[in-house]
């Protein structure tokens, strides 16, 4: 600590600055790669997303025609590209006839994403997590959910109803990854 | 012979430092309350040990995690026991930490010069919550999946940065392949490493200042301050005389040992009587999945429920502010007294906060189990 006669103030200053700069430089060198590494899945710039299902078959049109104005639940299997893996999984969707038209909507609660279920006795869609309630068209009628259940895009081809982008599970904040790929 | 061995080590390691640490004076009064810190340490140590052994078989992969846990519980000898110890000890840890914080708050031990001890303690608390949260996902059963989902979506409600936070934490918009390895890395290495460093600092500060009360060594400074005309009330100190204190070793170490023994026995007993199976109760059919958070997150879950629709971000920001506020308590609560009776406002507020958290958790419990 003691200032010796041979160690003028300038030299000491220089070393203090140098130490700061050295550690600053180490930080600058290490931070971007680490951050980039951790956040890589957020940006997904280099992912090949063609391996995710684009259109997933839900059910034949003939079966859909039997759906009335109370929602019926369908299991939709699909593939999703996640990092290094293509995962086979499935999700549920509601199908309901609304004004003569078929409508598909998500089973995932718009509050915090829990899986809801249609309750036949109470004639409501009920979320088990915080008691979110929706009517047969997926419109909020009670509880904390901020929005109606997301309605889902579909198409009919060769007598089968297909769900668009099934991997878009939480409509909250989804961006179509293919736009970057 | 023993003396010469001691001297050999003393010369090379410097035993006198440790001996002095063991001799540090502690207040005799309320000494059992001082065992709460070491009780926390006991359980954390148990977590490190049982967790390390779980890693010998556990596989952090979406396809195999559940099977590997099933293998641990059903086939590995004592696997069910170690896993249950890890879970029971984690549960107990939250209770004991809560009590430790309460005792430190009520006895005013966070006041000058122990602000840093408290601040480090608050960081420790955050880290422990993080470890509990990330650990909840590792069983990778349907409940774990929904815990992760609910957590990610909760984050997404933060104004501006919400969606980024969710993606950064989950490794994508939803819980998937990349989520498990992230949570695993955080749970077994990153956060425990941080925790280890923080605990070391915490213990160093405790040894530096002595436990609350044993501040005889500040007496001269106080006299000096008084001589300068500083009012006595604004100098925080307790009236301890040497005969009101005793060395850390052996009396306190003895108490700590008894507590450590009782806690480990309790955890062991619970693990034997109520072991955790790979499946919590019945395996529900897919339509009837009822996500259940760990009880130590119940109060947060319940709190967020009271902010429906557009208000969700407000509830989220408020509860975040509550957690962020913890390290600042020593700078807000600056009453010169340490005694809980002579600073009734803080004592009452503190007690209400605890009561509020407990009531919220109980309401959540009633809701979750009645559903
Ligand atoms: C892993 C968690 C923790 C461990 C292992 C731990 C350990 C300890 C130990 C062994 C002591 C001394 C004995 C005692 O007073 O009980 C202590 C004291 C203390 N702890 Fe903790 N602690 C933890 C968490 C916390 C938290 C979350 C806070 C507050 C936010 C906190 C604040 C304090 C303070 C202010 C003291 C000093 C008490 C005094 O000097 O009288 N600690 N801790
Ligand atoms: S997640 Fe459905 S009500 Fe909260």
C-alpha cells in the first residue's frame, strides 16, 4: 500500500487503470458469447423448422359434421422441432359449430396456460388452475383469464380437417419461427 | 503426541483462526432461536448430499427423465429413500428458512452493522426459491410440465420484457426439450454454486460481527460516539456483559447438533413413512390433469388469482416488488431499538406479512384440494 519513493504516482495510477481495463476486457470478451449461447433458442435463427408439422389432421369432415353447438374435444398429434430434437407430441382442441360454421379453439387457458376441460354438467369450459370459466364458444365468463380461448385456423382438404401450426401452443406471444428460417 | 500433531497443522494451516472462531462469544439468552440458521444449513447440506446421489441415475432428458426417476424409486437400492429425503428436506427447508428470517427480523438483528448479513440473506432466499422452482420440473411428469408452463406464462405478463423472459427461461415459447436441460443446469449447478458462495459470505459476516447481542466489542466505540455528543438512542447496541455470553463452542455447537440430529431424523422418518412415488397419486387421464404447484408457491399462486384480466401484470409487478424489497428492509426500518416490543410498528407489520402469506397459502390449498 505504501507509496515508495521509487514508485511515482503516475506508475501507480497506470497500474490501477490497467487492472480495471484488463478485467473489463475479459468481461467484454466473455459476455457476448455466453449471452448468445444462453439466449440462442430465443432467436432460433439457424433452426431448420421445416420439420415441425405445418398442418395437423384433426378429424374427417364426416365426423366434424356431427359436432353441435357444444364443444367436443379432439386429440391432435403433431411433430415439433425443439433444438436438436423433433418431438412427437399431441395437444387438444375444441371443435364447435358456431352459426353453422365449424370453429376450432384452443384448450389452453389464456390466464396462465393450464389445460381446460369442457364440463358437460355445468355446460362450461373450466380451468382447473384458478377457476377460469368460458362458455361453449370459448368466451370468458368468469375467473382471471384476460382473453377468450384462442380460435385456431384450420383448412379442409380431401375430406379431412387440418389444424394450422399446432406447435403454436400458447397463442400468447407466438411468432411464426419459419419467417426467420 | 496430540499437541505435536496440532502444532504441525497450526504451523501449516493456521488453526488459531478456527479456534478463535469457535471461541466467539454468543448471548446465552434466546440461544435456541440462534439454532435456526444452522438448522437451515443442515437441511441445505442434506440437499447437496442427496441431490448429488440422485444425479448418479437421473437423466435430464424429456424422453428418459420420468423412467430414470421411476428406476431410482423402484429399483435402485435405497433410491426411494434418497429421493424422498431430497423432497422432504426441501419442504422442511422452506419452513425453517421462514422461521430463521422471522427470528432475525423480530430480534432486529439486521440493524447496524449487520445490514450486509441481511442483504446476503435476502439473495440466499431468492436463490433457494429459484432452486425449488427449477427442481419442480425435473420429474418431468405432467404436473412438472404444467408447473413450467404456468411459470413461463406468468413471466410473460411482465410489461415489455415478459415474453423475452419466458423464452429465455424456457428455451422457447413453451415447455419442451430445451426447457429441461436449462432447468437441470440451473438446479444442480448454477444456483447451488451461487448459493454456496452466498452462504460462505453469510457465515463470514456472522463470524465477523458475532451474533446479535454479543457486541461487547463495540462498547468503546459507543463511548467514543457518546463523547462526541451522539445521542445514545441513535446508537444501536445491546446491554450485554461478559457473564451474559458464552463461547460458541461447546454450548451452541451442542444445541446445533441436537437440532441437526432431530431434523435429519425427522426427514428420515417422513421419507420412510411417506415416500414419494414417481407418480403423485393416481395417474390422471389427459383431460383431467389438475396442475398442482408445490405448496411453497401456493401463496404466490393465490395472490395472482386476485388480479384477473387486464390486472394480471399489476399483481405480478407488486409481488416482484415485494421480493425485491427484502434486501432494503435494513434501510427502511431504521428504528434505533432492536427489541421487538420497543418497535411495535415493525413487529406488527412483520407479523401481518407472515400471517397474510400463510392465509393466502391456506386458501390456495383449500382451493387446490377441493377442486
Ligand atoms: C441457506 C439459507 C441460510 C443459511 C444456511 C443461514 C445461516 C445462518 C446462520 C448459521 C446464522 C447464525 C445463527 C442464527 O442466527 O440463526 C445466521 C444468521 C443470520 N441470518 Fe441467515 N441463513 C440463511 C438465510 C438467511 C436469510 C434468507 C436471511 C434474511 C433475509 C438471513 C439473515 C440473517 C441475519 C441478519 C443473521 C444475523 C443474525 C444475528 O447476527 O443475530 N439468513 N444465518
Ligand atoms: S390458468 Fe386457467 S385460470 Fe389460471
